[in-house]
C-alpha cells in the first residue's frame, strides 16, 4: 500500500510538471509570435535622408519611437503615426521648423515642413498659385529671407476711371506697368511707386496740370471671371492679363479770368483698345476624384502628399496625367517619343529616378512630380500651362 501511494504521487507530480512546462512553452511561443508579428523592415525617409531600418511595433509611431525619431504635431508623417505599419513599406517624415519671409511686403513667420521655396508656396495654399518670388522655386530655404508676392487685386483711379488689375506684381510701380498705365513727367501716385502692392489697395494717379486742348487719356479695361470645372475650388488664375487702352481727346476749354471753368469733349480717337482681363475661377470639388487602393493614382497621391500637395493639387495632377497618358505606365507617343504616365520626352529622362522607368509607375511618378515642381512649382501650375499651351 505504501508503495502504491508513492507511485500515485509520482504520477500526479509528473502530470503537473508537464502541464507547467506546456504552459511555459505556450507563453514563449506566443511571445515569440508577437515579436515576429511586430518586427518590420521599412524604408525610413527623414527630411530626405533615406535608409532601410529594422524596428519593432505595430504602428508607424511605434517604429519611429524604436528608431528614436521624435515627431511633433506640426511635422508631416506619411502614413500617419497612428496607422498600422507594414513590413517592407516606406515611412516619410518631414520635420517642421519656423521660417521668416516677406509676404506681400509684410514680414511674417511660419511653421512649415517646406524645404524649398516651391514647397513653401504650396504650404501657403491657393493664394500663392502664380506668385512671384525673390528666389527660384527649387532653392532650399535657408537663412536668407524670401520675398513672396501673391495674386492680388489692386484698384487704380486714373483719368476719371477705375482700373482693377489682378496681378502678382510686388510693387505699385509693377502693378501700373502690368496694367499698361504710363506716368508722364509731373504725374504723381498717391502711394510711393516702390511700396508693396497689397490686395484691395487703391492707388490714385494725378496727372500733371495742363492747359492743352488735346490730351492722351487712359481707357480702363473690363474684368471677366470664368468658372473652370477642370480647376479645383479655391484656385484662381489669370488667363489673360488686362491692359488699359489709350485715347487722344480734344476738349473745348472755357476759362474765366484765366481759370478753367468747363471742359467739353470735341473729339476722341481711340489709339489703343483696352484688353479685357480674364480670371479663371476653379469649381471642381477635389473630393470627387476616385482613387483605387494600390493603383498608380494611389501611389501618386501618397507621393504628392509627401511633397505637401493636398487634394486640390492632386485633382490637377489627375487631370494633367489623365490627359497625357490616362495613367498608363506604358503609354507611348510614337510621333514624339514621349513615354509613360508623365509622358517624359524622351522617356529615358526618367532613368534618373530608377532603372525600371519603363514599367514601374512609382519610378515614373517620382520623376514626374520632380519635373513638375522644378518647372511649374505645383501640379495646378503645370495644369494651367497645359490648358493654355496644350503641353507642359
């Protein structure tokens, strides 16, 4: 009986030991599985410094924390920090900083992720479309203060009429030249010619006193706004700049005691007809653009976002490349040799973005976005040029 109890106890102890070992093994296997699932190899692009890294975490933010990449609320992170991280994916981080610039004559400070003048203009939004700058759009932002003159409306009272000009000229003198208003010797403006042009400002031009019966006068131009369903809402472009006309007018002047008391038009000959200013106003809702996950459009939208281009700019990009290639990576213009989604001419230009330029939409899109930024600043700038000239 004693021996029987000992065998029974030994058997029970063995079962408990096996159960404990099984539990420990399950815990180890489970933990290892979690680590295996959490481990990621990703391409990390921080302010243009690109490297492939190994990290642990389930979200983009986890992976950045593992790599000691600190992010602020004002930084750009694509995909977003709270999105699920994918093995083999790409994480782009553009850190924000404070910069100073002169915007329409006023010093201002901005917090932005922009690294070039072109990216800065994009960050300023639709009002900076068509803006004039003191530096090339491709120039890196540094300590040198950048001067930006945005599209604005300036009113000029001259020769009894009001001329309204829409322009990105930086100075009052530039606005007058843009509108074709010439100042003669002795003429004066109510605002110094070198002063910054500001949206909504009024400039009064006073002509020098003259007793002549025949004078040359300014004829104001009209402004026409045209809605464009192929331009995103908020975008405004000057399709045709307005120019004042000129007329030679002969007056009958009546004086009393040497002082002019009345002036009557005897004859007026128009020597130059005014040119109507045409301003295009976008009416396209960017939210109507359909993007299928994993498609070339989805790749382009993500890469455009990494440059700071939002839905309005992507809408222009979609229109541009739909016109050029219908987003076909193997589209070829046999007469010109233009190739791919952006219709690079020649197609071999895209080799600078990757050796697989003939077949890889991402390579073509990367090259195309760089081309657009360097030459036109934004997709909407390229699209406006394409609408006006038929090419970009």
